[in-house]
């Protein structure tokens, strides 16, 4: 898969996986979809759903996760909040342009350039927060989020990226 192909898939994911509304109850339900899927597959992840106002509306970590995972999720959230696209999308754009996050005037201590953060985009409103996963390789973090949002929204036809070459 080329970088351009990956970017097109990421753009499609972000276009398809939009919410008509998003409440704290929605965060609870989506968070539980992620936790159930991770438990079913034995994945040692931490998951979080955070709003752009700084409020964490859902968070869970399996045994073996720790503050390091929380810090990664915080950095992924910052990336999604500021750039309004998935953190894997940002990673791929930087790969394509051969730029660094610093060249975009963002501090790598505060922003993550890797997969695992996905925007909560509400139709006719915009990006209000992010869904975050940490604990796997960054492409698998991203794919787990996409799979679970797809399941939650009852969307069957979402192109996915399971690995990058």
C-alpha cells in the first residue's frame, strides 16, 4: 500500500465514521464496544474517549496498562483536537511530505505522530473530541478504533488499514 493509498483510506474512514450526535451515554456505549472487542481478542490496551474541552467521558485500562499508556493517549488526543484528523492520518501526511511535527509548530512532547487517535466528528458540528487506544502497535491501535466505531455506528463498509509496508 502506498502512502497516497493509505491517506485516501484514512480520509474515507473519517468521512464515513461520523456521528449524528454524541453524548456521554454514547461515549459509555462506544467505550464498552472497544473494551469488549479487546477482551474478546485478549488485547492489553487502554482506551479513552475525551472531549475537546478536556473532559474524559470514558476510560479503561486492562491489567498491564499504566500511566505511560495514558500519556500516549493524551498526546494522541492533542493531535486529533488540533488537526481534526486521525493521528494515523497525521503520521501518513508527515511521511509523505518528509516533514516533522516540529515543522508544523507542534511540540512532540505534547503531540503524538502515530495511530490510535480518531476524531469524534458530529455531522454539521465538527470535531468535538477523540477516541483513543494505546497498547498495540500504532496501526493496530488505529484499526481497533475504526473497527469499533464502525460496529457502534452499524456501518459495514469501511475500508481499513491493517498494516503499513
